[in-house]
């Protein structure tokens, strides 16, 4: 089933989120930390995209689950950014809220795909 990830609001929001992460990490001199934070953020949007064209709903859900995991990783690393004074409390709160929103949207997308497949399965059983 062909899907266009660019039209998904969650992918668009993830793209904006990644750019915000890149902006805050720009001056960080701990290159390992900066790289990990940026890669985890990019993984959110890229796994939504990759899953959307993976060829099956099961693979799509798999990639969406990875995307949610990356979202949690970024959220965890935001605490370190706050602790290390890379960001202030307001920036932390805004980015954490954004990460939670993205994670929730991905969860709802997973649920909608799962429900569609469950409905298909029930229909197939009824026709058997």
C-alpha cells in the first residue's frame, strides 16, 4: 500500500522538531552527545518515512515503534541538556511537550493501522 509520508502531520511536526534540536545543539562542543541527540531526533522522522513505504502494515508499525523509541531517547537526552545548562527550563518544557505530542501521534497512527488490520481479519473470518 503506497503512502505519502510528507502529508502526515506527525512527520511534518517531527521535521520541525528535528530542526529545533539541531538549533539547540549547534553550539554544543561534546560532539558525541550532539551527534547522538541529532541522530535520535532524525530517526523519528526518518522511521516514519521509511515505514510508510516499507510495503506492509506490519513493517510500517515496526518502523513507527522505532520512531517512538527514538522520541523517548530524545526526551531522555533533553533532561541532560537541562542538567548541563545547554537549554533553559522553558526550552526544555517546550521540547518535552513537543516530543510527547509526536510520540502520542505515532501511537495513534499505530493504533489506527492495527484496528484496520483487525477489521480486515474479522471480515476474512466471517467470509470463511
